[in-house]
């Protein structure tokens, strides 16, 4: 069992402009991503340029946080972190 549960929320302001940089980081750190969920607003008339991606991380925490730092350096991308400790 992993000692802590690490979740990242990645808010992307312009999915079309930033997608290549975000996807490149996801590919580089892909072995540390256990679950990836993408959310964005869509209806009959429009598809929002903004998006939210939730990542459940796995493995070496230092590598997981490297990914978060790399994503946060991309213009228009905001990263929020949630870390849950497991009781003994």
C-alpha cells in the first residue's frame, strides 16, 4: 500500500494552446499516473476552452511532485495538490 494518497487538480485556461505542453509532461511522467479524469464544460452550443484534469498519482512521491512543478510552470496552467495520509 502506498504511504499517502496524492491527487492533483490541474486547471487549464486554454486547452487548445496548452494541450501539447501538458500532454508532453503527462507522457514523461506517465508511469506515476494511476488515474486520469478530464472534465470540461460542453453543451449543444459550445465546448469550453478551459478544462480540469484530476490525477491520482502512484509511486515515488518526489517524481509525482516533479510533475506538479513542471505543470505549474506552463503559462495558463494551475495545479492544486491534495495529500491524504493513511492511518497506521
